[in-house]
């Protein structure tokens, strides 16, 4: 397995709209390895979610593990939100926007349909943190970041803060 490098805001590659995964390729060793590399990269960060877009692969899949023990890896291929209701506000972060956290309003409950890593169709209802995480990661596949929900002024402050942090780290 391998730890992959993660694109960071404002990298324009994060704005790419990802294309669906061909279900016939899910069983390929290269694709399965990519899923394991993404999980390893997410755990190493550490993070609770990572979309393929963030590792510069513009296909519709993502990994999530919100469990305390980091023992419940979940893979979502070609995910679709088929129903949603309610609202919740959660303070989000993102591995592509390190050190920045902000409140975002999203649906409270969602119904998600996707393929798992065996290519099987799954459909289930999620709420709370899992629902936030799935919505956040699907946004990545559409080229959208959580900072896009902030005002243009706040987004510009985030961009400047990241530039400054990188300068100090260099
Ligand atoms: C998305 O985010 C998410 O700034 C996943 O310095 C976040 O794993 C969904 C992270 C919150 C729902 C709620 C962020 C790690 C990890 C940072 C992450 C950082 C180190 C973010
Ligand atoms: Co993110």
C-alpha cells in the first residue's frame, strides 16, 4: 500500500468534475489497490473521509471511516443521494484545506445509493456525522469544496491564511 499526496486548495484540479467508474473495472487489482491506498492515506492523515478528486483521480469514488476505532472502512463507488431531508449545521474541515474549520449547513438525513468494493449495489439511510461526511465527499466529486459555502471574503481569507502557512512551513 502507499500514502498518496493530497491536492490542496486553491489547486484548480480540485475543481474537476469526476466521471463515473465503469463497474466492470471494480474488480481490477489496480482499482482495488487504489481503494486501499486511499484508505491508508485517509487513516495516516488522519481523516474521516477522502474523495478520489483529492488524490488527482477524477473518478466517482470515495472512502469514509467515522468510527472511533478506525475499524469501519467504507467505500462508495458512483454514489448518488436519492433522497434528503432536514437541516444540520456541522463544523467541517478538509484534508485539502488543512487547519481551516467552518460551520456548514447540510441535509440532516440522506438516502444514498452506491456500489461497494465488490461492485454490489447498496442503498441506505444516513444521518448525523455520516450524512455530513457523505455530502462533503460527494461535493468533491463535483469539484466543490466546503469553503465554497463561505462568503467570498471569508474564502479569500482562507486562501491567504493557507499561503501564509505554506510560506512558514517552507
Ligand atoms: C470531511 O474531513 C468532513 O484541517 C473529512 O489539519 C469533515 O477528514 C466531514 C483534517 C468534518 C464531516 C465533518 C483536516 C485533518 C481532516 C485538517 C477530514 C487537518 C487535519 C479532515
Ligand atoms: Co474534503
